């Protein structure tokens, strides 16, 4: 520290703060938001903190200074605990006659209110889905738009709410649905639904979860106008509600005897309490077979992965893809799963 210039001492001081924040954030998945609501807000910035610490590490590495060990140490702990924010390996792609392609997509009402200033977005979404040919499709913020035709799927289950504008969640399947239902989340339009599908001799439970939305406008000018204390309190309250919704879901999940696939928009990151609780001992298909950041949300500041597909350990994860199709504020993801096991 003594050998550092005055400017570098200031930089290192900032580095210490950022490293400690990142180190502390690694405990957030274990802190229930109902008890630590304001602290839980920090998990939204973990990806940013990781990227900043990577930049600090590179900065000190270029300067050949031992201060690089601070960020390296914290990043190493994060890697051991949570894996890499960015997956450098190529996406896995294993062909199998038993493969099931499962897509998850928050379609934002098929652009009903022209959030994206482009014509026929709803048709582009349907054309995209047709081209990718998933056998199972899990949709959040579904709306029975007059131009929407998903009849190329043989079976569906939907749960809609709203008076003038109907919206909700839907599951589409090429396999027969023998049982279905919903898990009501009180005081919100969000919920979780499920469908039991039959493939061969197997019955598989498909869950589609949409946890409480944060209602954050990512426009820079809009965020500047937000009162920071009010924003933090609102996000904290949302995370409390997400925990409650997760507890309702887990009680339902506990009664399920089938192998399962959980899809959904959690409106929260991999560093959150709700991610850890919902995932449990299931496989995160992105971590098993994806690559890159796996970004699923159009957040302007850094890559956000808040949409997930989890699969029972009985499945082999033979592929995963996060798409760049910009027809919503979310990006679609698809996992390729094999219940027959690897050959």
C-alpha cells in the first residue's frame, strides 16, 4: 500500500469497498427477505459487482501489483460457491431420440400495448416458436391475443385473470396433459400453474412460475427521478412477497410424486433466496449446458438472468440456448432434456 501512488491508493480503497460488498452478497441467498428485506435488494447488483471486481483484477494485473489478490480472492470464493457469471464453454448439444425441448418465454402480453414500436410483434413471436419447435412451451404474461394461433400444440392449460384485459400463465404441450391446476398467489395477478404430461410410460410435472414483478423502469432518466429510499422499500416489499409466493409453491411441490421440470420468470437472480429455495436439488439447465451470460432480461446496465428452467436429476440436460429474439422485455430460453439417460 505504501508503494502505491495517491491515485492508486484511492482506487484500491474503492476496490476494497466493492470487494467487501461482493463478499457480503454471497450470503444473500441464505437470508430470507422477510427478515432482511433491504439487504436482499443487493442481490440485484451482484452481477455488476462481479464485473467491477473483474475490472479491478485486470487493472492491478496490468500494473503487476499484488493488490490484484483482493478481487481474485473474492471472485474465487464466488466461483466456488455459485459458479461463473459467464460460461466460457460451448453450449452442449447432444442428439437423442428421447430428447424433449422445453421453452420458457415471458411474452409481455405479445406486445399488446406497443412497448416495442414495431408492427406484428405477436406474429413474430409465434413464427419464432414454430421455427424452434419446442415440445413444451411455458409462457408468462400470456394474453389470448386475437392474432395468436398456437394450435400447432396439441394440448394446453392456461390460467387467466383480469377484467378488460385477460392475462396470466400458460403451458402448451405436444404430449397429453392428464392433470393441471394453479397455485393462487394472493393480492396479485402473478401465480404458478402446473400440468402433468405423459410421454411414453412417464408422467412429468411441468411447473410454470411467475413471481412478483419488481416494476422497475430501466430507462436511465426514469430511474434518476425515482426517490432512492422509496425505490429500495418497494423492491424490499416485492422480495418479501416473492418469498411468500415461493413458500406457497414449495408446499405444493412437496406433494408432487412425479419427476418435474420447473420453468418461470422469478424476477430475481441466481444470487437470491427464492432461486436457491425453488431450485433445491434440481439442475439449473443453463449451468449444465449453456454458455455466455445466459441473459434473459432486457436490462440496460448489465446482463440479467431471471428466467429459468430447472429439471429433475433424472433428466440428462442435453442442451440449452438463450436467444437474442427481442420481441419482449424478456428473452426466450430453451432446454433439451432426456429422461432416458445418457447412452
